[in-house]
């Protein structure tokens, strides 16, 4: 992966620090949301990348020990997603 999740998160923070948005507040906010989403998505995917090994790379062996190492990553994501979801405003359906 050429870009890291932290890079995307820093880009969102940099956009938030702009006193005068490059185009408009809405364009800036949408770009920030996009960068935040992909930062979280890529970080989560990397933490749980073992799924690709278990489902698609059947020629490689996978031990229970290796899977157990990733169990705490999955638990951490699940424990914290509820707390974070409460901070995100609901999106109205069109």
C-alpha cells in the first residue's frame, strides 16, 4: 500500500485547519469525511487482513495461533466502534 491510513488522517486534519477552504465549506467537509473514512477503513482492513489469507489464499497454511493473535484486533475494533458511532450524526435518507 503506497499510502498509509495515518497519511489520510493527517490530510483530514490539515483540511480542518484551513481557515479559508479551497473551494467551499461543503467541499472541504466532504473531502475530510472521505479521508477519515478511508483512514479508518484501511487501518481496520490491515488489522484484520488475516481474512484474505483464510478465505482466498488457501495454499498458505493458517494456524489457530496466528488467528488468535488477530482476535484481539477484532475485539478492539468491535469494542470501540459503538463509542465512535455515537459521535457520528445520523444520515437522513433521501
